[in-house]
C-alpha cells in the first residue's frame, strides 16, 4: 500500500476515511501473518502505516479544536472579523461532520419524506464530488475535459437525471466514490471474489453491489463522466442527452406546432390543440472485454488508470458507430443518419455542387433552421471545400475561436458551412456514393442520447491460448457492460444530402 499524501486531505471526514483505509490494511496484514513474525518488508509497511495513523490522529484532533474555536468565536460579533482574517480558509463545519461520507447507512432515509432523503444524499454526493480524483484524466493533454469540468458535469447529473426514487444518483456516487470502496473493488476484481478483504472493505463493496457484477468506482465510470477522446463522434455534443437511473425506459412528451390565425371581431375561436405524442426509448446493453497481464495486475494503481482509459475509449468507439449509423432495430440504437428520412440528391456524375448544398438547407423546415448543424465525414467536407476555391460563395468559413463544444470528442471542425456549425463524424460515408447519405443537416435537439447510469465489470480469472493447447497465457480479463441507446425524436428535424439517385 502506497503512503498517503496527507496534505491533500483538508477536512476531518477526509482524514477519517483515510484512517479507516490505513487500519483496514493493518488488520489485513495481521490476519495474513497471524501467529507468525512479519517479514522485513511487511514490518516496514506496518511501521509506516502506524506512523501515518498517529499523524492522522494528530491532524484530526487539531482540526476539531480549530472548528470548536471558530464556532465559539462565531457567537461573538466583535471577534468574527478577526477570526475570518486569521483563518481565511475556513468555510464552516464539515457538511457531514465526522461521519464516513461514503457509507450510505449514515444518511437519512425517510419513506414518508422523499425530499429530506434526497437532500441528505445530495449533500453527501456533492462532498464526494469535491473530494474525487480522476486518475485516468489528470495529466492527459489529449482530452478536452479537466477535473473541474467533470465535477460540474457530475453536479448537473444530480439534478437532471430521471430517477425511479429520489437520491439514486447521489447514492451511487457516495457508495462507489470512497477510497475504501475503490481499493476493495480492485482487490476483489483481481481475485475474482471478495475473499481476503477486510470487514471494512467487504462492507464498502456490499454498499455498491449490483446484480451480476460490481459497479465501477464513479471516478472511472464512462457512463458518469465524459472523458473519452478516441473516435470523432459529435453525437453527444449535439444531441439531447438524458440520463436515467433505476429503470431502463425513458418516457418523453412532444407536440406539433400550434397554428395561430387572424379573424374578424367577435368571431368564434377554433380548436388549435396540437397533436401530442409520447416518444419512448429503452436502453440496451453494450459490452467490452479488456485483457491484461498478471504483471500489470501487481500494480493495481497503474491498472486503475489504464482500465479507466480503456473503458472510455471502448465505449466511445462503439457509440461512434451506433449513434451515427445504428440501424435502430433489435438491440441497436438508431443513429441520426438512419433516422433521417428526408433526402436531397446531389448532381449527376457523383459530384457535389454549391446548388446541392443550398437545396439541402432549403429542404429543412424553417422552424428547425435556427438551431441547424451540418454533420459529415471529413472526406465529404474536403469535397465541399473544393467547390468554391475562390471563396466568393462563402460556403466554408473558419471561426478563429472555434465553436462552443463539450467532451467527449465532439468532432468540431472549427468552421461553418452556410453559416452553420460543421461537425465531423468519422462513421459517415467518406466519398460520394449513389443513394447514400453523405451530409446530414438538422436540429439535433430532436436527437436523443439516453444513458442508464452505471458500468459493471466482472473478472475472468484466467485466459487460455488456443494456439498453445489451451494453456494459460498469464493474462486475466475484465468483462464490462453498460446500457444506453439513441433515437431520432422527429424525422422532420433532419434532411440528408445523398449521392446521385
């Protein structure tokens, strides 16, 4: 167990959680060598852990004294200003005092007062988000997202996720966010079971248990945090993104436009009730298998960061195809290319002209044009750029500051086509082909990306190589699965340019 940098823990509850992990490790070593003297290496580790434990005790005691002092002075109006100056970092008592913020049993659960339950869990979840570290994100320059972006996204999920019961998302973040859970998760994953875990680790793991596997710590979960930077996929950046928890179906409401008319004085009103619809979407399972060597397993800290990156990349690779060209049948999401039914054909001879692009935009109903975006493969954009080499038609313009984007990889080209954002999707057709959709224009607020919160994994203890007579290869594997889907909510909001028909 690596020594802790205690200076990064600035509150009593953080230090208490670290101390629980330290004492759990000491107990684990004592059980492993019960009745035997410690080997030299273990003796040194225990000595270091004991020193850390004493230092944590000292820091916790000091913070308690300081908190009591501030509280005492806070009741004296004459001394408040001086105390705030002397203790400038202090912002009040810890939100959950000294209890373990990662133990869901410490929170109020009142079936007769869901609002109180929600507030209790959300307070703890916000504290867990504040303390969270993201090992597969920190230090990477190839990502368009940083720790602050992820924390803001997590807080947004607390308030926007559709939940079967209030507080489900908060409970998930609390149960899977603590250092004890993270350590127990990886130790259990590497062993294939929970044997050998300390009582504290077993308890933490049981609080985040799911059917058929263990929930990945939320700091590594790509269904919770947007970090991937693999394929060029603008679907999430453009789409209406909805997250659900505790169920597998989203139920929405949509309606047609209300038609207004002019009439003479004292004329009876007409019924302009719009046509109401109730679109639904059901998430389906996607999965991935990640093999790793037993040598990598020996350093689970490095494995943790690597697995987080691989999970994110695998998920984004799958979505880069499914959310763009998915068939929308069976378990397959419906991609926005598939869901676009209105088309405009390009010129004969497999060429694209400026007039074709104008006709494409003209075919989109006016009500959808204010939020219009174009999406195509980079190969098609290069064809478009070759149409107007002099720039007189102003088909393709670069924006010096780029467009407003969000992670994961949004596919923003930093340019406009006919004055609207031009986005790249690597899964779309790269060349002009007969009767094939090569450019999609539309209002992507009518394209839904639906996620069910949570990613689970199970360990495959041994991999065997067929070429070696089914003998072990010195590898294990993690089988991961998650659930989401996508769907075009209104085909009228999109139109596609195709090759010659």
